[in-house]
C-alpha cells in the first residue's frame, strides 16, 4: 500500500525496530521511515525531514507512548553533538541492541546458523575514552555539531575521561582569556599510568599556555614537540607501550584488556609456530601473543606505530617478533608457512587481494578483530567455505554510540 507523504508533513507512527545506526524504524504503508532517536515500541508524532522514493527520514515532534528503555541522556549537549547516538537508551538495552545487530548482520551475510555468539563484554558506559579531538572556530573550542563542522562549546564530554576534560577546560579558558590565540584542533590523550598528551594545531602566542598546562606530560604544537617526551607510555598486562600523536591506540582501556585477553586465550596451548599480526598498530597484540607462540610478524603502515612497536620489543627484550612497515596488501605475498593470522583492519575491512592471499596461506586459525560488523560480515562470507566461524565475541568498546567491536575465531575446516 503506498501512502502519499511529503517533507515537513507530520504523522503518527509506531517504531518497531532500531536500524544499525540506532535510529528507530517505522513503516508508513510500504515506505520505511527512519526516526532519529526513536526507540522500538514507541508511538510518536514525527515530522518528515527528507523524503526519497523508498524511504524517508523523520524527527520526533512528540512521544505519545514511551519505551520503558528510554532514559534521560547524561549529557546536556546530546541533542546537538554528533559524538553519541544512543545515550537516550538504557545501557543494558544498548547492549542488547548491539548483540542483535552483530548476530543479524552475520546471519544475513553468511546465512550460517551454527555460529556461537557470546554475550557482549561491557563495563563503564561513561568517562571511558582516552582520546578526544576537540575543534576550534573563531574563538570557540568544543565538539562538532552532528553532521556539520559547526563547533558547539561544551564544558565537558561525558564519555571522555576526567583528565581529558580537565585539560580541555584549561585550554578553553586560555583561549577565552588570550584573544590572539587561534585553535583549529586539540587532540588530548591519556593513559592508565596518569600520563597525558596534547597535540594542538593553531597559533598560540607566547609560552603562557605551556605553564598553564604544567602537569601535561607531552605537548605538540603544529606537529612540533614543545614540551616533555616524544611519546606517552601505556601499560598492558605489565608490558609498556609508547604512544605518539599519530599512533593508533584503542580508546577504551578496560575493554581493550578484555579484547586482548580473548586473543591471548585463542593462541595459548595451541602449539602455534608462526603468527601474522596484520594491521598491528603499535604491536600490542603481537607482543602479548608472542609469549605463547614460536614467532610473530606484525605488519602496519603507520611509521610512528612501527617505531613504538620496535621500542616495546627492545624494552621487553622480546626476540621472537619482527615488525614490517608497509601496506598489508603489498607485503602479504612474501609470507609462507603461517599457522595463525590475526587481522584487525580499519572500518573498511579486508580488501579482496588480502582475503585471497589469506586463503592461499591457509593458516589453521584466523582471529578477525573488527570495528564494523557490516564489513566483518561481508568478509566472513568470503572465508566461510574454508573456515568454521567458531566464536563471535561482541565488545562494547564505544558505549553510547552505535559502534561495536567484535572478535571472531575462525578454524580451518578439515
Ligand atoms: C583498528 S587498528 C588496529 C591496531 C592494533 N591491532 C591494536 O589493537 O592497537 C588498524 C590499524 O591498521 C593500520 N592500517 C590501516 N590500513 C592499513 C593497511 N592497508 N596496511 C597496513 N596497516 C594498515 C592503521 O594505521 C591502524 O594502526
């Protein structure tokens, strides 16, 4: 049944599901309507904001029946900021949403019904991020409004750790009291050892800001080190790692430990000779796994991460690991005799050249770590003929957002 709708029209709908971005989905006749911040079972008065041939986007004008899982967001900027998308949903329900999303996507792409989906691993939904980039514009400093480059000034970010907020507030106060200062970007990172780094882009006259930032371990201005040591130090299960401004590092410390523990457990007592750790970042996973296997080779294209990986190797005197700087797709054909492969690609997942080479290397075990279940599901579909997808572990690395991390164990079929 087709129903005529047009932009700005107001209608009453009942939401039956959330899409993968956490928006509510309702139907008007045959047409799907994606309702921003709508929750399942809510009846709402909505206004159509965009109308396409087969679907429409809408915003809520009024909620007539509330979901029992709707909560007040613990952030005064939530309605405008683009950082979080599902803070209006009770945390335990956010977790159900993510579990279902992972299972649905994997089943839809792979058509497999015998995969073991483990309960999502989760901890603290606020103050968890150890890295935040704030943006500046004409004397303002804050975060971008959703889907725009408009800066919203905030007092603090609810998902950033306390120290990040403290440093941000100091820099913001400095900006407000020094009118000749311009800040384009301000990246702040912290570690569990209490160290902190800022990397700032802009024009900051004089040295006053540096004295105001007394306790910050490392300060970069316009890519130049102006205070402290070049990197900050993080510790993972007793092993120390250096983090440079451009290094990739997991943003949620406690969930990172859960993730890494799973990967260690997959490799323990398996009599594994050689492991490839592809997209290895600062080498964290390979270093941790190296105690349980004969040899590890890490591959990563970002130079600072490789520097950090080698520093860690030397500091800990680990001699059964080597790191190669290069793109996975350009170096993968130089390997042979590999027992296990770990892949942790960016959101885009694996390219077809890399997948084909992994299949040619035919390791007996693959650990696939993913931050996007859509590309994960697509890639598992290519691997499923040769590998059993034995375990899927979702991890809530990014609470209050629709993002979810997954760790999957694949074992080669006989
Ligand atoms: C999701 S991170 C994983 C890092 C690491 N496994 C960890 O837990 O910290 C992905 C990494 O892949 C690197 N990367 C992205 N594309 C790459 C490519 N084509 N070849 C090699 N490394 C790549 C990025 O620089 C980033 O460090």
